[in-house]
């Protein structure tokens, strides 16, 4: 996981977050359990590393549909 301490948008302090993350695709909510990412205390910017993005993609119904059509 990346180690980020300063927000690339506003320069504010960034904290590492680990939580069950909720996403939504075409009105369908889904949960990514135990996701780690960074969030700025000042502006709320969220920063996701490669592992976090892969975890989101694995849980997202948007990527399930594209995988079915590709196979």
C-alpha cells in the first residue's frame, strides 16, 4: 500500500482508512469489505492505491458485466 501523508489536491493531512466501503452502480449498492484507502481531513479527497482499486473492481457489478461479455 502507498504511504501518503499530504493531500495532492489541497495539501491537507491525509489519514489511512480501513472500513467496509459502499459503492453504487446503476442504482445497485454493493459493499467492498475491509477496504484500505486514504482520505484528506480537510477536503475529503480519497486516494485509492492499486490494491484498493482491484478490490473495488472485484466487488463492483459494473466489472462483472464487462467480464461476462469479454469471456
